[in-house]
C-alpha cells in the first residue's frame, strides 16, 4: 500500500520514501533517494536531493534546497529561501582541473538540524555544522559553526545573542534559572548551556 | 468581464483579484485571496500567498515570496529573491509543542512597503516593519526596524547610510537642502527626515 | 543539426544558443537570446535572461538568475541562490516617475565572473564588478567591488581574507611563495596579487 501523502499536480516526486500526511506543494522537486517523514509540509519551489533526510512534523517553507548530506530532524522549521551547502570549497566539477575531487563522495560535509530547531528566512548554513535542539537561527544569519541547543544566533557570521524556549519565546535567565513567559517551561543555564527542568 | 492581465501558461493564478495590464511569469504561483493591482509584473518562480496585497505599477522580480500580512504599495520595486517574513519567532506549526500558537492568526506581524520604495536584490525584511516612501534598501541588507522615507539603508542589520531621490539617485544635502543631479527634484532635510520641496 | 543538449521536460528553453552536453534541469527557464556553452549544468528553478552569457564546463546550482549584462566564463561554479543584479539604483520601471530611465539600456551595469571562479551559496553580487580568475566568494558574502584573482572574500561587504588555489584549497604564503597542500600547484604573491608559477 502506498503511503498517503499529497502532492500538488505540478510537483515532481520521484522518491518512494515520503511519509503519510506529508504535503508537497507546487513546482517542488523531490528526487529519488530523498527521505521525508510523516506530516511534513514542503513549500513551493523546494528541491530535495537524493540522500537528504527529513524527519516528522517538519515545516519547510518555499524555495529551500536540501542536498545530500543534510539531515533535518523532527519538528524543525526551515524558513523561506534558507540555503544549505555540502561542499566547503566548491569548484565546478566540470572543470578539468578539479574533476578528480568529485569522483568519490569524500567532498561532502554533512549538516544536521536537531529536533525542534528553527532556521529563519534566508539564513545560510555552511556545511559540516550541527544546529542544536530548539535553537533559533535568525533571518539572514550566516552559520559557520555549531549552534548550541536553545541558543538564539544572528548576524554574519552568526553569534549567540541569547536563548529561546522550545516554544520560540526569548528566555531571560536570572541566577541560572528562567521560566518561559509564554508556555511556562523552566530552564537551567550552566556553563553557557541551557537544559530544560522537567517537573 | 474579466480583467485583462497576462499570465505565462506555466504560471498558476488562483486569485480573482489581479488588475488589468499585469503580467505574471513562468512557474509563478498566485494563491486565492491575493490582491494584485494594475500594470504590475510578477517574475518567474514568485509566490504570492492569500492575504498579501500588491498595489499598481509594481515590479516584483523573480523568486520573491509575499506572505499574508505583507502589503506592497504603488510603484514599488522588489528585487530578485527578496525575502519577507510574517512570524517573529517561528516554530514548525506541525510540532505538538507549539501547534496551539497557530490556531488563530495572532502570530502574524504585518509589513508594509510604501509607495515608490525599492528593496534591493536578496534583502531580507523582518516582519512588523514599515519601509518608508521612496526609501532604498540595498542588496543583501537585513531590515530589522522601520526605514524612514527617502533613506538609503544597507548592511546587517540595515542602517541609514544616506538619502535618495524619488528617481533613485543619491542626494547630497548642504545646509539642509539638496537637488537631485539627475531629475532636478528638490528636497529639505529636517531633524534627519527628508521631504520634497514642491514648486 | 541541433546541438545535443539535455533539458528536463519541465524546463523551458527558448534560446537557440545552448552548447552540446549541457544539461538544464526542472522548472528552469532559459530565455531567447541567452548564450550557454558546452558541458554546463543549469540547476532546477534557474532563470537565464536574454543577453546573459555562460561559458563552457560551468556549474550553476539551483535557483540562480542571470540577467542581461552578466557574463560567466569557463569552469565557473555558481552556488545555489546566488544573486546577480544589473541596475545600481533600481526603481519600478512601471512608475511614471522613472520610466524614462528605462527607455534605453544605459542603466545596465555589466558584471563578469572570470574563468575557474567560485561564487558560494547565497552570495549577492552587485553589478559593475569583475570577479577574478579562480577567486572564491564565500557563502553569504555581499560583493560590492572587484575581487582579485585567487582571492578568498567573505562577509558583508565582502573583504579579502586569504587566497585559494585553482583547485579551491586555501594557500598559506611564506616569503611570497605557496604550494597547494592538495594539488601541489605553486604560486607567487607579489604586491597582494597572486600568480601561478608554471613549471
């Protein structure tokens, strides 16, 4: 039985691995070998390459491209026109000078966006980095290194400017403790690392 | 009688509110409930969501997405791949942790681009801001707050670097007065605000 | 006899000047009057305007737009969503205030990317600049002036941060000489200009 996902008639879906309840919108292109979980939305004009992996409940806004080597975990939000990469020092593989580099796949640097994270509109994520759980990358940031869990990063290059709750709200720590003003979740800050306090 | 606008055969136009003389190009998608005025051009691969509003004589270059909450007034130029947003702290609405936030539309922060303004290529406009009449946002700027009328802003975050004429030319003020070297229009600068001097 | 290039069935190719061995992917649009050389790849959702020129062995990743006035030479790599421009101070040509400016083509500022160069993902290239042979523009950079050959530039605005080999590897100069750690090519640094030492 085929999984029950929706795709707009103008979308091209060549992957056999798309979860139930997922919706793929107009002019999007999902290649053979791409893996997409359940209950996701993939916006117009997206491109998902073979070897890219997307978890469950993920929202990918319009015009996003995911390459081989990119992993997106559950509940992640990827804003419009967010840009991923998978080659630290690209040259045209068609150039006779560098074609040897592209005979194997050793040139691929993997990238991972952990559960519940947000990557804001138009942000650029260099390859070989890990974006921690529930972090929030601001719109237009250029991420050049790992982002800690719950961190808010903005700018070029992206730097830590504060912390956010799993619901996205800013956290204000006092004596190493914070409570989210919206959803009331509690957190501890220890050696610049945030962790939730489970009741 | 239907309004006489043109759309490329590959474009998807689901809105009943597109003005006469407007042209919508290849692989663009205009959703139901989007409003587009007369004599506009909407480039290839654009996406106009229901609730977005576009005035008359507007040029929207390729790959631009306009969301619900975004208003573009008359005579505006939106460069290629300009990015708008409508949520200050987005999370995946499909995540069980935050889905409640998305049950109403209170999360939408509106954005307005006033008459005659220019938003340069690849600029990113955070939501909840107003871009003043005839301002010019430089290519690649990240706009995080309101932009005054006639201001030139560039950088990340975008800061005021000077002023421009309604024709786009740079203005050089001397003793609070400037005359455009191209179109001869005259301006007054008062408490950092520019206003035209009408003859 | 027609040149033997491939295009995806969903691509629109209106140019009669596309070289043999070139591949044009899904939802791309190549306009009449665009020139594309041999053995190139043009990714999904690209847009190549009439008057744009692309050499041989060029890799253009997804979502790139090339305008009239933009020239890309042989063996170049253009990353995903790289943005070119061709108007220094754009306004909507449909606005009655500025339409005269657009009656001729004097408003176009040409841009050239020289042989073997790389423009990283999401970089923005202002018009009227020349990107030198084998230079490497980092992801997310905003290029506002000419880039020297073999230079590595990053940031907003893009500044020279170092130098790279023709294969893309970083070069470390000592007493004005460097040898590439990967491909063993040799270079000379003289008055901040890099040139290859041919054996």
